[in-house]
């Protein structure tokens, strides 16, 4: 079961990197809500009228609830949640080799998601 959560966490990590490094050539540039997905402007969602001087858009929008304001923070929150679930659900199978398997699966999933799945 842990391996599924590792795969999902890796996909979320690839999503974070896609949004922050190659948004313009990603599938996300075609999504309707650009204000949520485009990392160059989504940070403004944390603040009233997009201006930090006006304070938070809603209670904890700039801290604990930032995952509700933009795609990058949503992916980060999900990634951390999936890693936590992988740890909690972990049942040893091959000892130290489990860590190697997890690393390989993470890498393959990340590369596929970043270079294929999330590309336009």
C-alpha cells in the first residue's frame, strides 16, 4: 500500500516542479482557472485584492490554509499527506531494499509525470 502513496507523492512533486519551472509548456496553461494554476500570479490569491498590504484573503490563507489558494501549495500539501500515509501504512517486505525500491519508483514516476504526463 505504501508504494501507491509514494507514487502519488511523486506525482505531486512533479506537479509542483511543472508549475514552477515549465508552466508555459504544461497542460495546466490550458486549464480554465489560471489564477489558481499559474504560479506567477497565484500567490496573490492569499491576499485581499491580491495585495499583501490588505491582509489575508481569508483566515490563515497565507499560512496553514495556503493549499486552498494555489495549485503549487495544493500539490505540496497533498505530497506531504501522501508521504505521511506511506510511512503510516508501511509494512516491511525486503528490508533495506524497500528504500531502494521506493527511490526507484519515485524517480520513474516523477520523470514520467514531469516529462510526459504534465507536458502540453
